[in-house]
C-alpha cells in the first residue's frame, strides 16, 4: 500500500509540473501568434508552424524533466520537501514573470486567443 500512495504522489507531481509548463506554453504560443499577426484562416509556413508547436509543447516537457530531477533529489535525501516546493514555486514565478503573466486573467486571455478559433485578428 505504501508504494501505491508513493506512485500516486509521483503522478500528481508530474501533473503539477506539466500544468505549469502547459500554462507557460499556451501563453508563449499566444504571444508569438499575436506578435507575428497570424490570422486564424492564414496558412503558416513550416518554420512558423514548428516554432508555434515548439513553443506550445517544449515548456511542458522541460518542466516535467526539471521536476523529475528535483523529485529524484528528494527521494535520494539530497533535498527536503520544503525546498522542493520552494524551488517549484520559484521556477513558476520566474517563468510567469518572464512571460508577463500577472494574474489568472492573463492566462485566460491567452487561452481565449489561442483556442477560440475566432476570425478576428489578435
């Protein structure tokens, strides 16, 4: 039973890191699309499409990868859980500050711009 709760906790931690990376990816992709002036029905070049997809998914993979390293450090006893959560919140705060996310409304605006499919230009 102890292994089941440990695996469940590991899954939750992966989801936490993935969620933070997903938010960063959505905002970064939306900001790129907005700054490049992409219209919804406009065809993108291969390079533009790859950059947009990379900006969307790379933060998720990167944050899960970083979180996995920190989680292993906790399991090995090199880091306490308090430091783990402090590092997680510090990385999230620094990333969100870099992307200009000051509140939930910024994330909702980016999500609306990215997922709305409206024919209005951003």
